[in-house]
C-alpha cells in the first residue's frame, strides 16, 4: 500500500473523476429513458394513425354502400323502363298490324 498522505489536490481530482463518472452514468440513464419514452410515443402515434385510417375507411365504406344501393335501384328502374317501353312498342306494333289487316281486308272486298 501507498503510505503517502492524501492531499487536498488528490481529493479534488478524485472528486472530479467521480463527478465525471456519475455524470456519464446519469446522462446514459437519461438518454436510455428518453429513448424508451420516444419509442413508446412513436408506438402511440402509429396506433392513433391506424385508428384514424380505420375510421376513415369505415366512413367511406358506409358512403360507398349507400351509393351502391342507389346505383342498383337506378339500374333496376332503367331496366323496368326499358321493359315497359318494349312492351308498349310491341302492343303498338300489334295494333298497327291489326289495323293494316283490317284495311287490307276491307280494301279487297
């Protein structure tokens, strides 16, 4: 062992080294905690964004479903109109044919 007496200078140097080590440890712990907090915050933000996306998609799905029903109704209405028009045209053609038959048969007599 050293039998040299410890001077005030030695104590100050020791204090400085201890403070530096302590400061480095505190900084490392603070940095680690900060990184952990930032990671947790990032995960929360990502989750919030995903929730928002889900809500927007649900909103669009509801809107799209309503429009799909409206378009189907319009298509059905148009189809019904086409069928009705075709039927009316067929009836008119039959009536014209009957009139022509009567006119031809009365003209031959």
